[in-house]
C-alpha cells in the first residue's frame, strides 16, 4: 500500500469507531424517511461511499461481541470471506442507488437502504442468531421492492416471495437451536452435514440460494419488482446465501451435484421465456450454480472461483438487469415478442448491455472469464469429469440465452417500431460504472484476486484457456446464427411456461380444493343421514312412551315439567315450615 | 415512414458483412487449434476441435430440447390469473 493510502487509512480509523456496516445504512434509511428530493438522494449516495471507506480501513477480527443468555453473540466479525462480500455489496448498493436516483417513492427508497443494510449485516454476522435476524430482515425489506410496482401481479408474487423467505428463516432458527444443543455454541463457522442441525441450516441456505425446486421464488418475484427494485434484489439475497454456504459448507460433495443441476436446467427455461427480465432471473440461478459447484468442490482454487464469481456476478448481472430495466422504463415493455430494433434510438443502452452480456458469457477480457474459469479448472483437476462437461454445456448455454438472446431480441431482431430514447443520465451513469468494472476486472484480475481468501497464483490468461473459451463461445454463437437462418430458433411467444411453481400454485391448490369439496360432500351426507335417523329414533321412542305412560310422553310441553318441579319444591318448603 | 433515417442494420449488406466477418473468425479459431499448443488436462480435450463442436452441438441440442419443452410446458400468458388486471405493457416504474 502506498504511504498516502496508509495515511488515509489511519485517518479513517481515527474518525470512525468500529461501526458494523449495516448501521450507516439503517441510519441512512431513517434520514431518508424525513427528507425529500435532492437531499434524500445525496444522503442515499453518501451512505455507501462513507460506509465503504470505513470498511476499507477495517482490519480483520471480531469487532463487537456481547453475551446473550450464556451465549456469545458476534454481530461484527471481519475476515477475508466476509470482507469481499462487504466490498461488493457496497459497490452494488452505490450503483443501484445511482441507477434509482430519479425515483421519488419513499417506500422503495427506504426499503432499498434497509435491504442493503440487512445484506451487509448478514455477511458480517459471526453467530447464527444474528444471521437469522438479518436473514429475516432481508425478506421483510426486499418484499417492498416487489410490492412497490403496485400491480396485482406484483402483490401476489411478493406474498409468495415473503412466505418462502420467512419459511427459510424459520428453518434457519430451528436449525440454529438444534446447533446450540449439539455444539453448545452459536458461532457461525464450518457446519457440515452431520446432525439434524446441519441439514436444517443447509435447507434454509438452500431455499435462499434458489436450489432446484426451491428456485421459483426468484423467477416468480424478480421480474415483477420495480425497474430499480430488481437491480437491488439481484445483488443481495442469493449472494448472502452463497456467502453462508461458503462459510458453513465448503467441500460438501452434495453441493457439486446441486450446483451442476442449477447451472443446466434454467437455461432450457431461459431459451423459451418471453419476459426478458425473467430470462435474466433464470440465468441468475445458472450463475449461482457455478458458485455452488465451486463451494462443493471446496479446494482453495474452487472456493476462490466461487467467491470471485459471486463478486463479478453482482456487477454484471446488475448491469444486465439495469439495461433491461432501462428498456422497460423507456418503452413500458419487457417481452421479447414486443421489442426489437431498439439499437437505433438507444445506442448507449445497447453497448452497455452487450458489455454485460460479454461478461456473463465469460468472454476473455471481461469479468466473468477470470472467475468462472477457476471453478471449471477446479472441477477438471479434481476429477469431476461429468460435472465439468455439464459446466461447459452451461457456459455455452448462458452465452446463448443471456449473451445473445437478451441483446438480440431487445435491441436487434425485427424492428418493433418503438423509438424510445436512452434512459435518464443517472441510469446511464450507473450502467457505465458497472460496465467499466466488468472490463477493468477482466483486464486486470489481480486486483480482485488480491481480495480473495486464498492465494493460489492462478492465471486465467494462458493460451489454452483463452482459445478453448473463445472457440466454445463463437461456435455457440454460430449455432444461434445457423438456427436463426434456418428458422428453427423458437420465436418469442406471449406465454407462461410451467415450472416447479406449478406444483404449489396450481396442483396443490387444485388437489386441496377437490379433496375438501369431497370431504364436505361426504360430511354433509353423513350429518344429514345421522339427523334423519336420530329424528326417527326419537319419534319411535316417543311413540312407545306415549303408549306406556302419558306422564313421560314426549308430547308434554317442557313448561309443565318445570311447573311440577316448582310444585314439588313448594311442597318441600311448606313441609319445612309446618315441622 | 419513407423519410425515416436509415440505421446500420437496415441495410442487408451490413448484416451480410457482419456475418461474413463472424464466419471468418470461426474458421480462424478452428485453425488456431493446430497452431497453438494446449496443456491438456483431460483426454477429451485431445479430440479434434473438441470445444467448437461441443459448443455448437450443445447449443443446437439446447434449443431443440427447449422447443420441444414448449409442447407440454407452454400455457396462456394469463394462465395463473385468468381475470388479471391486464397490467402487461402499462407497468411503468413509479417515479416522478
């Protein structure tokens, strides 16, 4: 570090105590409630900048701890793993805030600050209870970014999203309680899959990480959020889950298979999906899959790959969501079937989107390449041949749907006749920052590598890697061109594609409805039958009794019985007097 | 629409040029396979033009399978809420 950097660091250390990074964000949110307009914008911008500078001067170690019911809570633990996520969350928050500077919606702005703060709180949480608290905060703050769209669809999607995430939090809490019982500590370190606590916490992380079959909250809710909300959403939730898996379950073999499945199945859905932000949501799962595979392999190289890929993904996926958000914002449309030819009037957005597309596709000299190749190399070196082949297929596939399909159908393809302009300056600026970072990291990866937890001396730019990756990508593009020229490429169609959420949105409600209607029918019939029989029975007894004695007959009114009781009591009273 | 500005790809010749350029790059990349010495980690990588073929075939299979998936997965756009509010197209971000 240069002397000036060291001096600046010293000054920063002096004027700021050890404040956990979620605190400035929560304070910023509080101030945002009471301010308006430009002042609110300035405060929101200043928060990640100041908090980021503060974090930069923070040495590793445990900076805050206190006892709670015999257990040590560590709300602020700093090490290399949490730091790198802390840095990227600050960058993401800053970019997303710049992108949303034009928004005048208190609910959305406050929620986004609280959400970013919760993400930071979660990655610096040193114990499971603090993690659980921020885990739930993430859910409750982010759902407002979905509801802020203020449509019926977004309300319903937000509700489903909230239920899923609260459930994940509850499972985490139960897991944490079991963990305390098993290990007598709440400290969040390696957990592993032995014991019920390990499995419960694993499932909780998995739901947030969009494991297969638990992934539909993501593809359901993200495309329904607001233009700016989705940019925030894409940065934090899944990356917190990746962080948690990297800390709790590195080297867990099961993760390799789960991750490989995550890289492959979403690309099929992405190819036939019409809503371009939903295409990006599927490709988000695909990218998280690469990280999960890296964590599962668990070697230094693989973990570095997973973590650096998370870092890069926050930026390039944010860039892609921003460019599609710009399209939605300016045209009011996001379906591939309605768009096309926008390059004519949105040239800046087009170029920036293509940079994002090149980065996610891992073209050499773009950020995705320097991180994804680590996971691929690790898979190959550790003898996971089939997994490597799946990852290679997924790499080609991600280029196909995110790298080509997104820019092609939005900005080129047939001319839709829409002549929308480039978005407001703040949106263009935010996208430019993200695009600049994508290229900078791609050209000079050492800066990113120096932040990683392990020193592996990995160099992505050797002839073998570069040539192999370029060949793979160009021939995937060739397949796209060929299919398109042949007319075999599936056209964009207005449609809904069934996914696993069909089970809980259609199948289960239908089955329940049918079951209950049958139960109610049977129940009604049984009650009716019983009542008829009871009636007949009573009639029968009454008839018999009527024959035996008039006094016990059912035909007497109840009033007469009361009268006779009163007479008897009066007789007793009378007798007691005369005695 | 007659006086509308001509944009880059409105001219089919430009599209043709771009595609030709692209084909040439693809050809060069295959040829480079023979020139550049690779470090092989896996025996499959030794196969002739392994990466180009894998990328091409992989993507064709991807698209064909995805197209086939449409036959049983595709439903109406408003499948999940048949009497929805019709928010499609008019859903702008909330801003000033």
